[in-house]
């Protein structure tokens, strides 16, 4: 996929609050990594995430199947990398 959708890793981002996670698909890679709705996605690999497009940019070079490191915050506190 060229610039794959966040849904490929199992997350949907909020439309108006672009780096806030709206939903996590059960049994997806994101769910298995402990990502939860309401978490804020700060960084994916080496890319700061402000919009869905930023996440697509970060996902683009990842092979299928592949891995990507995510930096999240929950309730205003940074979480360990997943």
C-alpha cells in the first residue's frame, strides 16, 4: 500500500483531534501492543504525529508484516514505547 491507512494497524484516529485514537480493532497489532481508545499518538518511528497523513507517512516504509515503534500518551502522561 502506498501511504497505508491507520486501520492497517488497527486504529482509527479522531477526525477533529487528529492524533487522538478514536477506536482500536480487537486482535489488531495496535490492540496487542496495548493501545487504547483515547490515547494520543505522539510519534510513529521517527515521525511526529499531528494528523492521519503523518501516520500514513510513517507507515509507508514498513513492510508487510512489519513493526513500527509508537510513542503514546494516556491521560497526559507519556507511556513506554510500544
